[in-house]
C-alpha cells in the first residue's frame, strides 16, 4: 500500500451512504490480498523479478492517466520522479517481496500499518513538522508492536524477525516517499504521478530483474499471483484510492490503513492456512491502535 499523493475532496451530492464504506472495504481487501499474492509468487519468481512484473504492470494500467497529462511532465522532472519512485515504490516493494519469502503474509500486512506513523516521524525529523505528545506516544506504542511482532517465532520460524525488519524499513521508506511527493509533486495529477514513478522504478529495476530472473519454469499460480499483484493490487487499486480521495478527502480515505492488516491476515489464514498467533494479535492491536491514536491527534 502506498498513499503518497493527496487531493482535495470534491462534493458529490449523488454519493450514497453505503458507497464509501463499500469501496473502502473493497480497497482494504485488495491491498490486503497483495501480501497473499507476494507470498505465493515470491518463492518462484524471487523478489527482484516479482517486483519488476508488479511495477511494469501497475505502470501500464495507469499509463492512460500519464498520457493525458504528459504536458505536465517535462524531461527535467523525470530524474526527480525516478528518485521518488525508487524510495516510494521499488525498494519498499522489494523489501516486502523479500519478507514474503521468509514469513507469513500477515506479518508484512501488519508491518505495513506503520506507514502512517513513519510519515509523521519523517515529517518531524526532516521537514520541521510538529509531532505533539499524542503522536509521540503513538509512535512508541507502534514501535513496541513491531518488537512484539518480530519476536513471534511461532508465526514463521527464525527468519520472522528479519521479515518484520524488512517490512518496517519498507514502511519507513513509504513515510519518506509520501513527504517527498507532498513537497515536490503537489499539483500534478495523482494517477499520472503514480504511473510515472512506477514506470521509472520498473526501468531502474529491469537490469537487476534480468540478471536474477528465475531459471526454473514459473508455475501458472505464481504468474496469476504476479499479474493480480501488478494489475489489481497496484494499478487498479491506485485508481480506486485516488477516486476516493477526490470524493471524500485524504483523511477519510486513509482509514483504509486499518483494514489492510485485517484483510491481509484473514486472506493468509483462509487461503494459505497460515497460523494466527497471540503475538500477531497483540502486535496488530498495538500498531493499529497507535495509528488510530495518531490519526485522532492529527485531526
């Protein structure tokens, strides 16, 4: 999940009361499923090849938005887009795919929820934003949740700690990327920005993906999972998210953050028979509770 670009809410008198909760739940289910698809495909593709497929397909789905706004993307802007794309897409995707090879899908989904807290922390450390006592408490609680999650050896063996560290690092990079987009790409069409950064990231990743492309045949279920990860969980999900932002505002749309770990853990339990442990529940409650506390403080 990546919620980097925001846009003002537009009033819509035709909006029905049930539509927004339904779309938020659907988006949470889709982004939660991304960790399931990574878990299935990563072992056959490897992290680099899987991320290349995800970036390329996601960028292609969003390409019509970039083409329509191409006049707003001069050549001098592309080095900045490439750097932000690497921080905000390529490296986090790679870290989550690497984690998916070593730990249950639910571990990555829970760690991803730290993005909201890391965004606040990066804004405080590097961009002179105020953090406040409530957000500071939320950050401490969230970090403690990560420590509890990393200590859950029963969920994924001895490598779960490294997987949690990779997921937390990816969330921290998301926090950096979100702050960079806010300050350097504001005013550009969000879906076009997403296509540009994903496409630039795909080009940066391509040589490494070719070098490490798997030599064994890739099963059809892994191809299917990689395709769903790129087309649905990256491309179409971004379209849905930006549509939500435009209609209900960034603050309300960001509540999808609470749904992603729930769906991520549920999909892994239902479809992959992955364990639900007490420590995962405690860590998830601590992290999501701290995110809720932080969001309340910001409002």
